[in-house]
């Protein structure tokens, strides 16, 4: 059985005419509830400020929350936009990621698969900077939460995306308990992710030219 975290709250996060739009999550929802309807579905909880501020600066978190618009749109950066109903989507995306960690910790089974169908994404969000559609780094927050529970001493984050997860790297580049591995097109947005960026030895970047095939992908991962 696969365990899915999803909320219709994500349908209320209106970004207007934007690549990260409501239409994307509609497609995901249709697929999940048609192809995986016999699996487990959970509604994410709403994350609180304390959980988020384990990773992000508290003043930054408060600034995001206090600047959700009452009408129209608020741009936190040129790519990252909020509408009046965006906050619950932000908090659900974080909350569901942390919930998945809690389920893993509570489960007595050796193998469990959890899939978090959240929006907005968050791997570009830095400690005190919204970027690339996201304001809170869902994966970073849930990884730090797992470390804070004193059950796991090490966490591996594997990020495969056409864009480098600069936010996740920025947050953990000095944290030896978190190992971050990313494959991404390079050079490309956001400009980070060179193979020379290794943090404290806990960062591995696999920069790929546009149009790379799987042979090059495997070669770089096995030889570096």
C-alpha cells in the first residue's frame, strides 16, 4: 500500500497565469483518485510557526504570514505569488510533509512508501528568502523534524529536478547530519548547483547539460 498526503486546500492557492498553477494539482488529483483509489489517503495537518522556524528564520516566517493579501496577489519574489487563500496551502504542504515523517516513526513496518502531493513546492526557499514558487522548504523542514526526534542520526535528501534545489542546499550546507544529493540541468535557473559546491562534504551536485541521456546521469552518480 502507498500512503498519500493530499488536500483540496491546494486548489485554493491561486497563482493566476503562472507555471505553478491550480491546473497542475488538478491533474495530480485526478490521477491519484483514479489510479490509486485503493491506497491510503491522509489529509495534511496545518504546520505551526514553531515547526517551520526549525529551519526558517522566525522573522521571515512571520513576515510571510503577515503579508498574505486580503485581495489580489502578493509577490514575495518575481516567481512566488500568494492570494488571500494561500496560507493554508503553505501550512498544509509543510504539515503534510511532517505528518509523513511522524507516520514513518510510528510505523512498525520495515518498508513504507509515503507520497506527498503538495503545492506549492519548496526546494528553492532559503532560510529567509522566498524563491521559485515556494515560501517554506517542505522537505528541509520535515528532514530537520526527523533529526530533532532523535531517532535518525543521518538523513539523505535526493532531489531530481530540472532546477537545482538551492534552498535545500543553502539550509543544510553546514549540517553534517543531512546529506543532500541533486541532479539538475546546469547551467540553468537558479544558477547554483556546480559540482564544486560540496558544503561540509555533505552536498553532492550532479549538474547535467540540457538533453542528457540516462547513461551520463548514471556515470556522474557512480563516478563522483
